[in-house]
């Protein structure tokens, strides 16, 4: 790995990611009943390979807003990777019923049992 990529680019990306994480945490403190910052923070954690934290945040997002289609779609993706197909389909169907069909389409396309 080159010096520029390791020492400059990755450092800058890590700083930007941490700043975004801090921003979402602050939003949660200001509005703990708002599902959106939980969702956004979960996406940042997914990118940072913090899957357990991301899963918990997404579950909190759909607990706060049962119709949050993007959060359900993300949960479907995470559960299919974990091979929890029942949960993947449940969240995919919730996403679809709230206007985002891509998770159901993905599960069907790949023959995921449901």
C-alpha cells in the first residue's frame, strides 16, 4: 500500500467517518425518539465493519418507526448474510410494503428460501 493511500487518504477518511459518527450520536441525544439518526449511524457502522452495533441500531430504528422502509431493507441485507432467512424475508416484506421492493427482489433473484 502506498504512503499516500495509507497515511493520507485512509487517515482523512477515518476522520470524516468519525466526524459523521459523532454527528449522528449528537442527533440521537437531541432526538432519541427519531429513527433516522439510528439508521444513519448504523450505515456508518456497517462501513466500519461494526456489524453487531449496526444491527442493534437498525432494530432500534424500526422499533421507533415500524414503517421505516430503508431500515427494514438494511436489516434484510444483514440477516441474509447471517443466514437468518426468516428474519431477512420479514424485513424485506416490511420494506416492500413501505415502498422499497429491492430486498424482496434480491431474495427472490438469489433463491433465498422464505
